[in-house]
């Protein structure tokens, strides 16, 4: 067995020297069976001659181990002479000169092989592209579906109890963290209705809370939200800029408007290449899906509160936004999916909503009546100052500031309540005079437009004071102040302008109630009107201003015609002729 392995090892490769060329020939050993049986087998092989196209026909012989060893022994005893060329063992016999060359390949075989290889390469590349494309497509589709699911999950989480955004809003308004926040200051008579709306028990309508600044609209909403721990409620503050409104809406709903969607990197036009109004529409589409799922699970609608709606501009963009909000509010109220609550200080928002309203419910928030305001003020002073305020002092406070909650809050926290009341009245008076004071007869014509607006406001304030003096009573022992007012159309007639009163409402100089009546914005403002009108010479000063405005307007409407011919000595003769008047110019001749 060892001898056979040695023979195989030595018969593996041979180098045949022919002249100066070296031919490498691969020699294949005979079968193992022939070696084992000491038989001699010959295997023909074709070896390419390097540098030529000829083939060497050679025979490889497998010899028994005994014969191989004998030849090796004889060669060792008779070494070759230096002059004798080396003769390799005749294991390999060259028959290239005896046998004919092999036949050439059939025509077209090489071309067929090339086309087959090209088709094979193309098929392999196409299969790779298909696999990669399918992989990327499946991954992209999976990401897209998971992203949409994650968006809805985040938005649903925004309506879960304990929303930190609502907690922050309540903390910023000075409300305590405990659930019994109603004992902190005062509970208005409308609080029970607001609780039902915010808790989702009042369905089928969307609501507009309208009232003057400081009457407690936002505080009631926050109190109602705390009672249910913000479950199913989202709240945001409106803004005049639509982009900021979009961002605040996204924050309230926990919606990113596809800003974190990486699929936009692989498209020419991403989802964010749009306007703020379209983004708000997309957010409402997602909210509708969340509301449908929650309604099936809980059975009550979500509540979306938009505070300070009056901050939206009264222009085309603002009207488009309000129209979008109202369309969604109408549809969701009909389906009991989402109850939208709008909170506004100004009347123009109600005017805009009333045009398309079918399910709108308006809740007017007014000042507290006298009995409730004085009782709340007494309890506050006793609780936080430990004093028992006399009823006479409480009545004086109410007579000066009325039942406005923000004024009562300032007075209740001060050491000298009556002094604080006088400061509030003086602040309101200063605000009115800075915005609307009239300049009188020496007024320059360049400020006429502003003075038109100021004079109209002063005329309306004077008319309200005069009407209050004509009324039988402006004060009720139980209800308190009954401020004089005019219907909106009468106020416009008094001012002789229909476009000024809404601007005055935005400045909190006058107030337009939900039943379209115009009055002073607050009790301190009405008292300021009294002080201004009662000044000596005020009415004369007002009339001088009005006359100056009329003179400037008349001057602007007057056209001056200068006849230069008369200045040069000419003469006009005007005569009536048939069918009209004839004007003739005659020149007067002067004596030389």
C-alpha cells in the first residue's frame, strides 16, 4: 500500500524538456485497481504546447511498484554521462507527430455559448434587482403602515387622563393642583353646565363661550377639566398667525404633521410641502379616526377647546380658518364624535359663526351679581387674611368694580381694597383717553382720520352716560349694576359709522353682547365715562372737534375755480338762449 502511494506521488506531475522549451504536462495516474494488481495501463492525454496551437499526444503509463524500483536502482548504478542528454523515463510518450490534430468546433458553437452566458448574467442581475426592490418595497410599506399606526397611537394618548399640557395651563392660571379647585376662589352659576360639556355628557352641539375679558371663561373650563383629570380633552390657545396656530394644534394633539416622516427624503414633494390650513385639515382627519375608535370603546365624544378665538385676524385667512373649524364642529357634533368649544372675548367671532351655524350653542358669560360677588369677596378675605370685612366696605367695592372676576381678584389680594378700586377706575380712564381723546378746534387736518374714529367713540360714550341718567334705575339691590346699552344698529347710527364699533370692542373700550347690545366694557369703564363727560367744557370741546372735522371734510370736497381772464381785464357776458345758456368773453379795450 505504501509503494502504491509512492508511485502515485511520483506519477503525479512530470516536466518534459524538448529542446529549449519546457512543457508542463498533467499526468493522471492509472486506476488504483491496476496499480494494486501490478498491471500496466496507459492513459492518453492531450497537452498543449506553450506558445503553439499544437497538441502533444502522450501516454501515461502506470507501472507496478516493483518495476519502478528496479528502474530507479539501475539508474543509480549507471548514471548519465555529462555529454549524454537526460532521458526521462518513458512514462510519457509523445505521439503528437503520429496522430492528426483534433477537429475544430462546429460553426456557431462559440457564439451560442456567448449568448447563453449573456442571458444567464442578465437573468441573474434581474433576479437580484427584483429581490432588492421587493425587499425595499416591503420595508418601506411596513414603515409607512407602522408610522401611521404610531401617529394615531400618539394622538389617542393626548386624550388620556393626566395630560401635562393641561396641567401646565391650569398651573399658569394660578389654580391649585387638588381636585377641589372650586373652593379656591368662586364657582359661577354656569359651572355645572360647563362641567357637563367638558365631561362629554352634553352632546349634539358645539359651543361658543362669549363674554368680556376677565369674566372667568377660561377658569371655568380649567376647573371642569380638573374634575375629570383631563380625560378625553385637549386644549390650545388660538393665534393670529396660522403657522403658530398649526404648531399649537399639533402640540395639543401630539401630532407632528409628518415632520418626522423619513419617507419624505425619497420623494420629490414631501407631505410637509403645503400650507398651514392644509396641515390643520390633515390633523383633523387623524383626530376623526381617533375619535371613532374612542367612541366605540368609551361611548362619549372627545372635547377640543380652542381658547382666545378673538386673536384670529378678521381677514380672509382668519375667515378661512374659522370656516374650517366650524365645518368640522358641525359634522362632529352631528355624529357625537368631538365636541368643540370656542372661547372668545369679541362679538365678531359670533357674527362669523352665526352665518353657517345649525348646531351652535352660545353661552354668554357676564359679571357676577352683587350678592354672589360680595359673598365671594368676604369669604376670600376671611380665608386668606383672617378678617371680617364690613358689609358697607363690600358694597363700596362692588359699586366701584362690579362683579368682574379679574377686578375682584386684584382687590381681594390687596391691603387697601378701596384704594385698589380707585386705581382700577383710573387705569380704565387712562386707557380710554389714550385711545380716543379728541383734539378740538386747533386740530391739524393730517390727523383727521384718527380723530373721526376718536370722536365717534367719545360721542357713543357720551350717549351712554346720557341714557344712564335718563333711566329710572341703573342699580338693583340684589343684581347690582344695570349698565345702559344701545342696540348695535342704534350705536352705529349714533356714531354715524358702521365700521368703528367692532374695533372698539377689540380694544375693550366697549362691549357687544351676544344679543347685539353695545355698552361699556366694564363698570370701571362706565364710571370713567362719567368722569370724562362731567369735566367742565367737555361738551363744548366735543362740538368744536366735530365742527373742525366737518370743516376739513368740506374743504376736501370744495373745488376752487379761478377765472384768469377776469384778472387780465376780460369780461364775461352770460345770456340765455334757446336751449341753454351762452357765455361770451369780451375784452375791454383801454384808452391809449
